[in-house]
């Protein structure tokens, strides 16, 4: 009996020792895990607070329309196929130039070019559907092909049947559609860091929910952090310049951007570019990380008789970073 008790006691003691040793091994790891988890939660809470506060402050700032009146003072409107299209007219030259902005841009993007090209051109800068101050109805067709049709209809309504078309980024692909589909109206073509070679959406269509666009993608802080990606000289991506873009972009509903994704036809002309016969100038920022300059070289090879001008120390927005170089290339092209 005594031996059994001793054996039982020894067994129980051994189990307690093992349990203690096992728990003592786990305790530091558990403590580390808890600390890491706590730090992560604190950081997430802090980020959400900054995220929401900056968006609220931005809303208050942009609701004061007087601060941004210069961005809208010269805008005119025309109804095209049931959609309200905003546009601006600058210059008094004999030639006509249609300017088409890129994704998350507006007609105001081209403000640095207006005064310098005013003697040579009468310039029509258009807000594509879904952007700027144009209609953002989710029932519209947001394909590049249809955007091109709307642009040409606008020009015809305004009395311009022949014109040079300039497009930047996504607007460059719209310009390609104008040149391809309406060769009798598009006399010449200028592409700046243009889409058109590849599907920039990489094939996704309905993967992005509207709430994610409205509350995350459209957030002031998120867009502000991304804005410098388009520049080679990051210091040029100032808050003042960004606010000019965000003034328009904050007005885009998630339903319109979702429809833009759904109607995506990017890259549809990549095997037909050899059929574009207009005299074509291609301008590219050497340090463009959004649409790399390699695509500029591919466009030059695909479009017969085109010429490529590569601008050093410029990214995706060379007309904002190096406006003098862009203007010089355009003037040499039209001469």
C-alpha cells in the first residue's frame, strides 16, 4: 500500500513537473504573440483614425467650392447621346486640337499646354464620361470605343469636322479608337504615355465591389499616397497639384468606376494598329512606372511612320513634369 502510494505520488509529481516545464516553455511565446497582436491592433486602430480623419477634413475643404472655382470657371456643356459632356475651349489658332485625359484625370490636366499652344490651335479639352464634370451615370457604355464616338460627336456638334487628337494614358487609347474608327475626322494623332498595347486591367471585370471603390479607393489619404507614383520627381507631386485632381475624382461614384471596369475593352486595337495611317507623334516619360516606356517603343513599331520622343526625368505625366519638352515636341510635329 505504501509503495503504491509512493508510486502514485511520484507519478503525480512527475506529471506536475512535466506540465510546469511545458507551460513554462509556452509562456514566453504566448507573451510575444500577445504583444505582437496588441501592437498590430493598435497600429490598425491608429491607421483607421488617420484614414477617417483625413477624409473628413478633406470633405470639409472641398465642400468650400470658392477655393476651387478656377477649376470650373471655363467649363461648357453639350448633350451627346443623352449624356452631359463637359468641355473647355482655349486658343484661337486655325488648327483644331482635341485633348483627351487619362484615367482619374480631367480636362483641367492640360492647363499647362493651353496658353503655349493657343496661337497654333483652337483646343477642345473634353471630360470623358465618368470623369471631370461630365455625366457619371452607371447606365452609360464606358468602353474606349464608345468614349471615342462621344468625343467625335462632340467635335461635330461644335462644328469641327477635321482635327488633331491628343490623348494621355487611357485617353491615348480613346484617341487610338478615334483615329482607327474615324479616319476622315482625325487628321493627326498625338499619344502621351498611352494605353492601348495591353489590357491595363489584366482581365479582371467584376472583382471589385462598389463599397471598396467608394470607401477605400476614393479615400483622400489612399489617393494622396499613390499620387507621387506618376512622377519621376516626387517633390512635384505637391498637395496643391493633387487637390486639383482630387476635386474632380471625389465626385466619381463607385458605380461609375465599377461600370468602367465591366465595360473594359482595353487592348482591342493592339493587332490593328498597323491600320492607323495618321501622322503620329508618341511622347513618353522615360521613368514612367505606370505604363513603361517599353510600350511606347512597341507603339512606334506598330504604327507605321510614327515617331517616339522620350523625355528624360519624367514619369507618367510628362506634360506636368516637363511641359516645355512636351510643347517643343508637339510644335516640331505640327510644323
